[in-house]
């Protein structure tokens, strides 16, 4: 039994109430990466727009400026004054002489000067403002994420599960990875996945990953006891989510079921069966691997029964049907009760991903 101190429990309870800036380093939301050339051009354009706005402002109020040479300001003089003003050079040969011109300098040119300087030193300021940008992105993500998949553990099993779901037309933005291993989170972030650093046996960490709004939760931890605790916590936080858990030993399968898992995959037994089959019929293993890889070849898929198929036998359909899901129960295609398709049934069939 895991004992949690009062102090740790208090920290857990306040984690989801923290503002975005306090969660930087715990939650990472991926962003679109720009090429260096494109980033530089974007800053140049912003600087030129600020300069153009300053030139227009000075030109419209050119009668309020004094030139040491005397005479009215030309358009070139306005460009010159805007340039030396925004770059804070200020030679003093052109100066605002009226109160209105000075007011415009305070209200318009000064903000433009600040914007211009921000663009010029953008590389340095980008580092300083990264925390604020991340905080804003975290807050926006937390308010919009819904019906996603929470992946707990981004090792080999978790990474493969995400790859399989992405190959089956699931969007990368629909995944949130929870792990305590920084290296695993770095790999997930490199794959443009939202990551949460923390122990998934803590309910507040799962709430931070918006597990309460998730449609499914994948438990892919390295230990069976950890998987049991995570499943218990996940079921408490997300009573309506579909929870799929992976364990090593079949003797622990009933514990995961009792903890709230909808489906349990025993990795050691599955690998053992494939190893045994491979010794005699390796081509069978190749076909199974093909069926479990949705990105190419054949794949096992699920679809609703069409209106024209009601009452018929799944064995007479053009698709290769393996089973019928009725009221949450899987029926083999040769089962007598599956011989007549009913409304609400779903078909497990072999799909050609090349089509």
C-alpha cells in the first residue's frame, strides 16, 4: 500500500488550481517550428511596418516640427526623423516644436520605438518571454482539450500505441503523454505531443492532463503494480473513459479488471504465443504483424453495420468479417447469434489500407 503524506496530498490538490505560468516545465504544449530564415523575415517585416507607421505619423504632423535648416519638412525628412527616432540615435537637428507634435511623439512614436527595439533584440527577448508564451499556451490548451487520449508511460509500448493510433487516422494533437522520465517526455515532445511531467498514480496529475475529459486512457507503465494503481486513479478521475492497460503477467489481469480497466493486454503471453508460432509458421507472425500495423497492408478495423446489411449474415459480406460487437460483447463470426446482423452491431473486419 502506497502511503501519501499530508504535505504531498496538499500539493496534489493545488496542482490543477495553479495558473499557467506555474505549470511551465510540468506541461509542454508543442508549437509550429519556423525556419530561421522565415523567423528573421517575420521580424524584418514587423520592423519595417513600425518604421512605416512612424513615417506616416511624422509626415501627417510635419508642420509641428522644426528643422535647424529652416523651411518645411519634406517626405525624406520625415523618413530620416522616424529612422533616427526609432533607433534612438536622435541627432537633434529635427525636433517636435508644438505641443501636439510632442504629444504624438509620446503616444505614438514612443510605443513604435519600443516595438522596434523589441524586434531588433527579439532573439534575447524570445528567451525571456518563452515562459510567458508557454503559460498562455497551457492555459488555452487546458480550456479547449476534450475527447483526447491520455497515454501513461511513453516507453516502447506507449510509443507504439500512439504510432498505431496515428496510423489509424488519429491526430497527434489528440494525445497527452504522462510520464516521470524526462527522456521519454523529450521523445514525446519531439513527436509534437503534449506532455505532462508527473506521477500518474496521483489524481491531480491526471486532472492536469485533463483525463476527466478524455475519451480513452492507455496505461503502459513498466510494472504491473504501478499499472494497477494508475488504473484505480484513472477510473476515479475519469469514470466514463475507456481504459486500456498493459501488464506483464497474466496472473495480474483480474486486478486490472477490478481496478476499472475495460481491456487488459498481457504483453508476456502475447509475445510468447508469437514466438511459439514463429518457430513453425513464421509467415503467420508476419501476417499478424501486418494486421496490427494500420499504416500499410491489411489492418483490423471496426465499423457500423450499414442499413442494407441488417438481417444478413456477416459471412456473406464482401468484407472479411472476423467478429460482431453487440452490446459491448464480441461474437465470433461463426457464432449462431451473430448469423443475423442487428441494428447497433459493429463489425470487426480486415481492411485494405492501400485502398
